[in-house]
C-alpha cells in the first residue's frame, strides 16, 4: 500500500491529488485558465502541508500521461519527473482517458450519476482536440477497455456499432460539443481530475508498472504542430 501524489494537467483543468492505499484523501483543482506551470507546485505544497506529509514520505508520483494538451502534459510530466528524480521514488503513468473513465465509475458508485442501465453502458470519455475532434477510448462499466485510444472527428455515425444496442455515456471536456451530433447518447458532466488516477496508480505501482524517469514522454497521440504567427515583426 502506498502514499501517492497524483497530477493531471492535460486539459484546461490543473488538478493535484493525494491518495493513500488507492483512495483519494485530498484534492486541489483549478479551471481558471492555462496557468498550470504556476499552480501545480503551489497545489502540491498545499496538499502536503494540509495532510502533514513530508515529501520523502511519498512512495510514488502518478501523472496523467495523455492524450491531451501538448503544453499541459509537458508541464505535469516534467514536474512529476523532477520530483521523482529528487526524491528517488517511482513514476507511475496513467492514461488520461482511463483516469477520466475512473472518475465516472467512482461518481456512479457514490450515487452522483443518474444513468439508466449503467452496468450495460459503454463509457466514452472525451478530451477536446479542437473543432469536432476528440481524443477518446471506450470502456465498459467496470473500466475495462473496449477500444484503443484514438482521435475521432465526431459525426452522426460515430460509435454507431456501440450505440445500436447499448447506452453510450459521453463525458469529459470534449463531450458537450458532441451532444447535438449524438442525441441518443447520455451526457454527464464529468471533467478530467487527478482523483481518477488514485486507484489506477495504486494498482500499477503494486504490479511494478513504473516508468523510466529519464526517458518517459507524454502520450500526445498526434504530433505537435507549430503555427507561425500572422503578426508582422518589426
């Protein structure tokens, strides 16, 4: 069993949590713009002080590995790697879509969600990839993956084979824009959060599934493209 610091910065939300034995014990989050580089260290310091935990008491750092925002992922992963290197503790990487699905599962367990036939539902976390494109992966109600991670341009035909016989539950910061395109899907208001990393990170740590701190990189899914500025330089 372990004390793990969990970091998720792959979207507009900067989220840091502290978990013990796979259960979240404290959380800090902000959705006030992309200032993750300023906030993540402050949140970590606040959580450790609030729970009277010294950094060297941590057993591991868990980080959402993506897909998501290129800059956001770089910030979270770089911070996590720096702490792991300094403290000489393991780095645990958790897929951001897996963690988002876990948030939905835990909310359902807590009775927060109102979804018919949950046990037979197909969970479809969506991370915004601009315009009508999302990063997504399908899961069953227990969190078992039904598909690979992909970038999908959402149309009326998207996920048709799953929507035919089962309830498709969409959520995440990319889901709201898909509601009109997928009117038969069930939308629930769930956003990316470090709390979704807690159980998954504990499991991965106990299984010895840790990362090489020197070589680990976020999972961007798509190449980062630099768009030249249209402003004329004097």
